[in-house]
C-alpha cells in the first residue's frame, strides 16, 4: 500500500488524517461495532494514520489510503496469543 503523493515541489507527501475524518471514523466504528467506548485518536508522531482504542486499551491503527483519488481506510489490529488466553 503506497499512499504517498508527489507535492508540487516534487517531494513525496504522506496523506494527512484530518480532525473531521477522525470524528467521522469514530462515529462509524462506534455504530458498526455497537461500541460507544471505542475512540479514534490522532497519532502523536504520525499524521498518515489514527489510533483506535476501546476505553484506554489500544487495539489498532487506521491507515488513510487515497491512491488514485479513491479514499478508503484500512484497519489493522494485531492479536497476540497472550490476548487469547484472557478469553
């Protein structure tokens, strides 16, 4: 997945997640998963993606992909074997 774009100066630019996109993504995921505790937060050192939490627990990352002007979002969640032992 290469979502970088060329700037007018010829440099590659990563897509930027905007505050209004974060609000929309959060509302969508809360509704889809029936989980009002779910939150989407800007990442502290990166602006090409956002973090997803349930309460205070980090559960994954949403990546912005706007290749070919077709905007989509990819949710990546790692599940560790130790997490499965908690179920």
